[in-house]
C-alpha cells in the first residue's frame, strides 16, 4: 500500500506521521482528529489544476476566467431594478439630491456586506448552507432560510421575464399593437378610449386582468406558453451550473449596455430630452431632511446588490483561493451605481421627449377650440399668441369650453415605477419614436437580458445550496435543476391567471423583503461576532494581501447591522400600521384602484414570511438541545469529528503547505489529505 500527502506543492512527506494532527481542535490539549474516507467525486465539474486550486481541495466547479466571473456577478447584481426603480426613486426623493443618500448607503451598507458574502464563499469554497454550518452548526438555518427566500423570488421573478417575452414577440408587428386602440364597428373600444392605448394593451391584451385578486378568471394560455418558454430557457442556461450559465453571461451582461448606449445616443438628440433630465436631476436638497428618503436609498442599495440570496456566496466559492475579492467588490459596486445613474439618464431623456410630445398635442387640441370660437386665425399660430389668448380667458369660460391642462411638469411627474414604467409609460414613449418596432425589439431584448442575468444568479445561489446537501450530490445536476424548474413553473401558474399581476405584487412585497433582511442581518452577526471579525480580517488578508482597515471594521461591526435593523424595523412597522394594498384594474373606468388584500391572502403572505425566517431558530433549537444530531454525518463513508468548539474552529487556508523546515507533526496540523487506494483521508 502506498500512502502520499497531496498539497499545493505536490508530494512533500511520506504521510505516516499522523499524530498529533490538530491540537487546536479542543481546549483541553487532547488531539482532535478528523478522518474522512470518501471515494473520489467522479461527477465534479471544473478542473482543480485549471482553476489554480490546490490538489488538497475538494473538486469544485471553477470559473474559466476572470472575465466570466466578473460578467456573471455584474449580470446578477445589475438587474431590472436599475432600469425601472432607481429612476423613479430619484424623481420622488429629491432628484439629484437622492444621489447623496444613495452613495452614502452604498459605501456604508452595500460594499461591506457584499465583501462578507463574496469573501466567505471564496474562503470556504462552499455554498450558503455549507458556509454557515462550518462557522457553527447552530447557524445552519441561515442557509436554509436563504434558500427558501431565493425559491420564492425565483418563482415570481421569472414571470417578469415571461411578460418581456410576450412584448418582445409583439414588437415585430407593424404597427405596434399598443400604438392604437382596437376598434369595434368602426369605433374605439370604450375601455381603451377611457384609459390609453398602452394601458389597454397591458391590462386587457397581455394580462386580461380580473377585477380583484379573489377573481382569477382562469389561466391565460398565451401567458402560460410564455412562462413555459421562459423556464425552458432558464433550465438550459443553468442545467450544468456555471459550465453552461458562465457562457451565457457574455451576452446577458454586455448586451444591456450596448442597448442603453444606443438609446442614450438617440434619446439625447430628441426634443424635450433636456427637460426630462432637468426634471429628474434638479436637486431638491430639502428632501434630505425626510427619513424616508434615506430609508429608500438603503433599501435600494440592499436589493440592487442581491444580498442574502446565497448567490454571491456561490459565485465566490468558484473563485481561486488567492483571487482579489476586495477589488472585485469595489469594481462591481461602482459598476452597479454607474449603471443605475446611466440608465436613469436614458429613461428620462426619452420620457422628456414623451412629455414634450404630449404637451404639444394638448396645446394643439386647445388651439383647435380657440380657432373654433374665432379667437385665433389659425391652429398654426405661434405659441406666444396662444398663451396670450389663454391668459385672457376667465376660468369659467375655460371650464365650459373644456380646455385641457397642458403642463410639462405634470407630464413628467406621471412617470411610474416597476411594470408600469416598462410596459405602459416607456412603451408609449417608444410608439412616438420613428421606427418604433426597432426600438421596441431593442428595449425588450435588453429587459430579457437583464432579467435572465439576475435569474441565473438567483437560481445558482439556490442550486449551490441544494448541492451542498449530501443526498443531492449523488444525483446528476441537470436532473435536480429540471425538478426545481418544473416545480417553479407549476407554482408560477398562479401568475398566469387574470389576477396574476396582483399575486406577483404580493410576492414582491412579502416573499423577498423581511426574510432577506433578517437573513442578511444574521449573516453579518455570524461572520463578525461568532466567526470573529479579526479572523475574517485575517482571511481577507491571506487571500488578497489587503488587510481591511477601520472603514471595514466600523461598517461590519456597527454601521451595517444598524442600517439593516432600521430597514427591518421600518418594513415591519409599515406592514403593521398601514394596511397593505394592491392596484386592481377597473375596466369600466379605465383606471387602477387601490384595494386591500383579503384576509386569506394576507395569511399566505404571513406564511411565506414565517417560512423564510423559521428555519433559523428551528435549526438552532434542534442542534442546541441535540434533538437532531446532524454533526455525526456518516453518509458516503465519511467519519467526522463531533466538533464541540466549532465556533472557534479556524478556517483552514487552502494554500497551507507542508513546510520542510517544520517538524512533520506541526506541518500536518495545518490540514492534510492522504490518498490510500481509491479513498481520501483528510485531517
């Protein structure tokens, strides 16, 4: 029998000096030994040698290059929120002044938490479940909670991609189907005439929206087919993990920037673009005195980074041990912020054009009324003459003659967020552009790229957690991925009914809010206060050569947790003090109306919140009182020590080598791996 010791530098010793292997395992001076007998993993993906990993590391998928990792994390972090939420927040919270709290929260909250997740994944080379179990068995529920929240978000996030597919297919029609109202017996459909062409196409043609969440009115077959298509596309992208998804990110991450640049060049040349940008970025400094502005900034930063999903931990785990994760965090953070600002410029330049065209159309209607009553010579008179005549009329006459109120400010203030911005407001702006179908195809291809990039990251985080569980390691990755996608598609059918959008808003408001913030807060406490900020600082130094200074220590230990606690507190108080509502479509009036969620829907919402938070205290209690003895894991022939001081167990540096200058016992204490036949023995 031959015995060898594998280390980063190859065979270093005969490997028979096996004791003492780890004198640090217990505080009583006795020797704690961990022996793992496991057959080599023949289904691993990625090459250890190709990834620059030591031979002593478990086989694990690895990025094929730095660019693939960077684009994957950009595609995940930069999502739809940068396009349809950040511009709205700027508009509502002080214009350009909102950039001040946004940047402050980015520095104090986003970047430090980002490094915690990416750094822990890279150091331990495990998914979310493995990381928190390794820090302390009592914390294993954090990984389970993260996986459950991610599942909820993945289910409804793909519905947005579904809607984008439907609009994308309709963008090839000339003229665009939302450019005019459908007619019945030569007249416009009343519902469309009362609302608008784009609102009618969204609520009636696309969603066929029901009056309330309690009246689903059956499945809409066209949405079901698009949902099936979107989950099929997602499955083929993520079926082999980063081996398949890592290649797609070159498109999903780069294409949105190409489209944004094209829209930027076109947008700034349009009439009214300057007015739109002035409206958005004119700073209203007095807004900074309102606490809600700072809360909105903190919330936007938190969700735009995709923290607490487990995805950043998974992405970090595929990195080489000496990757400079600090540099990666700063680069991605800067790119995320610049993208949000850049997208805002593009959006409001085009919305400024839309508002200007709307005002011109309004003035043309009023000129027609003045001409009809003989107050002007022609409907083509100069606007100065028009203004003079309008100012000379008394208010009663204006009311009786049904003049329209033409205000550029009001037109710009009508900008919406979320689906309203993408599928109603912006589509209306696209209609007014020359060559509208071309711009529509570009816009919805961009939304598809952004959505798929984020969805890939969301699923990667969840699947990485699943594959950390021993039982699933025996099943081929495409099979597990297929079952997950099929399950998500089945549950997602609720979003294809007439009440689908109302259900999506409910999921968005409850499934991925409180649970995510609680998980992120617990992650920070686990790393900084249980694992230890000094130990984590040393880990970062070993991996990057950069020792985190006072800025990192203050934000990790104090500022970050306080900000997350305030976000959590405000979210809970908002739900308790203000009855949650949703916007339901009233087809008879052609408008949306706010309605309260029925009690049974709120019960489902509460159940989702509980399901996302409950695993943390549940696992803690089960392991604290040894109700569930999960530490003695004998699956796959492995024998592990029941670690009684796991919280103080140091993370073994993957680059530790057996030094020829040290006695064998001390060299082996750093962690070694023996190969005996077809089996591995690790200390």
